[in-house]
C-alpha cells in the first residue's frame, strides 16, 4: 500500500521541478504549525494578560497576530510565485518568512528553513559530470596517407600533390 501524505498533497504539475514540490510540502507543515501557534498564543496571551503578567501576555498576543499574518500571506506570496515559475522571488520570501516565523515559536521557522533549503537545487546549474579518468586523445589520421599525399583537415580526404 502506498503512503499518503495528508498535510501536503501537491497538485500534479508536469513542468515544476521535484525540489519545488518538496519545498511546497514543507511550507504546508510550516503553515500547519502556524495554525497551532495562533490559538496557543491567543489563549496564553489573554491568560497572562489578565493574570497580571502584562508584558508576557502582550508578546504572546503579538505572536498570535504575526501567525495569522503569515498564514494569510503564504499562499499569495510564496505558493503563487512557485506555481508561476518565479523561483527567485519565492526564495526571497522564504528567507523573510523564516526569520519572521522564528518569532512565532520555533517550529514554523524550522519548517520554513527546510522549505528554503529544499528550493536551493533549482538555482544550481544542471551540468553533467564526467569521470575523472575521462581523456579525449588526439585524432588519428588514416594510415593510407603516403609521403607524396596530404590530408585535408576539413574534409578528411586524401589529396595528392601535383
């Protein structure tokens, strides 16, 4: 039986690189953890606010507010950029979201950082590596050339001198 990913099931695309689908998956995990940090920040923020620890309550309410902002901005900024092929712009937004979401508990920032690392292979050049012992020797000429004849390098024909 095949394993099914419940949190991230990317839409099948024929032209997006696999690194982008992996990055989208980790962004879904980050978004899910932001959905957890929002109510926790809200509940504990109001609890600490009314229990007399005002500075801690205000910080936790700010965490809840930033969580909501990041949840609302993930799809239009990052996902849309990836789907349209603007990977550089999505990369910049992922860096920004990683730094901001580290403020909203550690898990969303960690997941955004993994998504940022997963998108990096898209920017590396696709080159073919040759084996280290690969060596192309000099071209050899046909053995049927005698002293009175020359070989034309462009065509590879044997020409006789007149």
